[in-house]
């Protein structure tokens, strides 16, 4: 029952309502049958897990990675539902946390960065570079609010100032 903007029309809303009712019933039975103690949802676009958790009296943790754009009604409804049906909400950045604080109680929400820890010998890309070079990277989907335009602006300024660097982006 993924909630997407494309369902924000009368038929789409009916579709999502029916799909989510089925998902909540399935998850509620699964929670009971398997003695589940916690429901973890890795997005703000799937709400059935949190609702099923609350229905069964167990905690629900939402881990939010996204900032929805383009439809205030969608944003408002998903935010209010996440707030109502979550015990705790984790966000992956301060900007994501700040966005969702409009809808989610601040005592419920906490920022924990996603991270990748590399040892000095780990490498995804072997670079041949001078000791004075530096590397700039962005690891994110290519969408406007992820800051790729800002990264390009910085790179252009560094080029104009004559700095040596490498820039890698991974969508």
C-alpha cells in the first residue's frame, strides 16, 4: 500500500484505501501469529505497518529518508499519519528532520545519519591523484533537494580559483 502522489485522485485514493485495509489486516495477523514486538518501516510512504502495530499495541519505528515535494495535502496527511501511528521517528539528516517537525511531535523525532564506515584500505574507486588533490562526492538520488546543483556550483568556483580536485557522484 505505498502512498504515492499519483494516487491523489478519487480513484487512486479508493485504490490506496482498499490496498491499505488489506495490508493492515495481513500485517495484524502476521504480528499476532509471530509474536512480533516492534514494527520498523523504512519510509514515510508505507503507513500500514505503523497502523497495524498500533492496532496490536506494539511500538512502531519509522525511518524517514525523504522530503516529499509538490503536494501539500499528501505531505500533511502522511505526516499526520506517521505522527499518530509511530512510537519513534528517525530521520537521516537535519533537513529531513526539520521538514517533518511540522507534522511530527519533536519528542518522537530524532536525527541519526545514515553512514558508511570505510577502513583506510577499503575503496570503491581507486584514484590516481596528486597529494594536493582533494575529492568531493555526493551519494544521493539525483533530485533537486539533494544539493547536486550546489555541488556543481562549488565545483565551478573551485575550477575558477584553480584548485585541483576530483568530483564523484553516485546516484
